[in-house]
């Protein structure tokens, strides 16, 4: 298993812990913001360290179902992050009435659950597409 897969899996476990300990606000916020930044920077790291032209174009992986599922999970995760940040900013601003804040906190939690479902699936599909794993699965 590659270091990138292990790192992503470890951050996923950290995210579950931050969700579970949401009542410890400083831990929750610092972990979630850090993971958001990692998730934004991780594709740049992968782009810089992998031979994407060979894997996607030469080997024809760009036409596979797995690549497109992974891509859609990445887009879904980023959309959830944008909505999550918008709701969080509204909650932190404190300009809404108490009942509206309660609604927003419920939305925030539901979006967090969506992220907790989407992110592991994205990591799993990415792990399946990793060159080392794909070669072992195919048996070449």
C-alpha cells in the first residue's frame, strides 16, 4: 500500500474523531480546517508525483468507470465543503435568531455526515486507481 493511501486513510480516521468530538470545539475546528486544506492540496501533490499522461491517456484509463466515479466523488466532496463553510460562517457570525442557528447546526451536522460518507468512498476509489494497486488487481 502506498504512503498516499495510508496518509489519506489516517486523515479519514482523524476526521471521524473530530466529528465524534465536535463538542470540543477547538479540536473539531482545527482538525476539520486542516483536513479541508489537505483535501484541496492533495490533488496537487498527486499531480506532481504521478505520471498521469501515461496512466490516463496511454493506458486508456480515462475512459474507465472507476476514474469517473472517483472524479464525481471528488467534486461532491468539494461541493459539500463549500456548503459546509458557508453554513459555518453564518453560524459563527451570530447574526441569525436562535431558532435559525439551531436549524443551521442541524444542516451543518447533516453536511458533515455527507462528508463522512463521501470522503472514505473517494479514498477507496482512489486507492483502487493507484498504479501499484491497479497492477496487483489486474495481475499484470
